[in-house]
C-alpha cells in the first residue's frame, strides 16, 4: 500500500470520539475515497460526521452508521447497507472496545461479561467476515484489517479478567487470520494486531502505568498504528516494556514473575483506582 490511504474506502468502528475519531481524521486528511464511521452514540456520531464533512475534499465521502456492534445481527444488516450505499471497504479498523475494571465475581454475566466478549472479541470477527471476501477477491488491490487488542491480552492483571479474556481471544484470532491469508496466497490482505498498554483516554481514567510504562497519548498511538497499518506490519506492541514483560514472564518461574510484576513493576495494582468509562 502507498504511504497514504488516498483513494481507499476506510471503515472505522467506535469512530465518533477518541481514537476512532483520530483515525477518521487521518483518513480524511489523506484523501480517502470514503470514510465509513460506525458508532452506537448517535449524537456524537452526527457531530463527528459533520466536522469531517467540513474538512473533506470533493473526492471524499463521509458515511456514518449508528450501530451497536454488541448486536451481532445489526453488524450484518449495517454491513449490507455499507456495501449497497458506499461499497466494500479496503481498510477495516476494528477500534471499538469496552472495559469493566472489576473483579470477576463483580461482573454481571449479561451486561458485563457477555457484552465485553461480544464487543471486544466477537464483533471484530463478524465485521471482518462481512468484508473479507471482497478484499480477498480483489487481488490487484491492497487491503488492510487492523485489530486493536491490548497488552492485557498477553499479561494477566487483576480487575481485568474479562477484558483480558476478550483481548486474548482477539489476539489469537487476529494473528491466526494473518497466517491463514498468507498460507492461502491472499497476500494483498494484511492483518495488523495492535497490543498497547494504557492510553490516556476516558476509557482508562484513573489507571496507573506500571514502572517504565507511562500512559501513552491517543495521538502517539494512532500515529504508530497508522504507520504499521500502511506498512502491513503483522503486529505492533507498545511501549517496549510490554515486550520485556512477555520475555520475563516466559523465562521466570510464575511465583517470581508475580513478585516482579506486582511489587517491582506495579502491574497488578495498575487498575486499583480505575474510574474510566466502559
């Protein structure tokens, strides 16, 4: 893919605010043919679409869709509308996600556990499945799938058990999909799995970054993800301490790792004061 998304159809979930909006702004600035916004917040989505329409050039279409991706049936219905009204996307950024900073036994199975798994793990699979066949069929055109996972999917952490489970599932599926596409010679479709530590958004308000792992700004993360996506990079883990933690967890006996993670790095207490939005 070129150094920009000029001429491409770009679909972003959770696009009304936060990092989703930043991805959309980047796509508009680079002259995407269409920027397709999915979000469940109708008012915020209308506002974002209006702002982006004012910035978009004549060759860029802004298409917004109110959809709750926790409703797996709504994904199929909205995907059909996108195909009919705009066309199949060349780039899908599965950005939407939720977190509940609670101990496992404090979760409600319906409102918390099921919804977290549906939004964070199942929805990216369903959304990608809707649009992947067209990406594979157009072998002459580069395509991208970006899945925003989390370092929590690789490193256990108290008060994040369900969230960690959802992101671990996302990571396993995302990288397996990458390998399947390579194995079956669909090299035009690149899958990028993104696993960041804490980002300074409302979603993680109150969370504390572990030792040597400061909260990253949304702008920094979006810039890194964007470059990795354009390059077709298989995975992006940030900051560097996340990779270090993986290595240490792999080589140290579990009791030793627990002591290092809890007492030295402060990982296990990083969500103690979480007050963020789900």
